[in-house]
C-alpha cells in the first residue's frame, strides 16, 4: 500500500510512532483526571506539611499546623 519503489524499507520507526500515538490517547485522559486542580491543591498541602491525608477527612489540622 502506498509503495512507490520496489525497495524494502524498514518500518520500525513508523511502528514506533503508531505505538506512541495509541498509548498517548489512552494515557491523556488519566493525566488530566489525576492532575485536576483540587488534587494538585491537596498534594501541595500534603507536601508542605499543612494537612495529613488522614486529617483531611476529619477536617482537623495536622500537629504541624497547630504548632504555628
């Protein structure tokens, strides 16, 4: 299909590009779902030691925040 010459061409780069495109279309929605603003805010607060993951459910601040 779409062959202009009789030479055998190595299609490994074409296959690699097609694999990347198929994986990219699967991964993109997950990246956007995981990196939405509320999740990023929560990750920032956990990394900055303001809220512990268990304390967010109860609505109480972590000991690091109450010391201040």
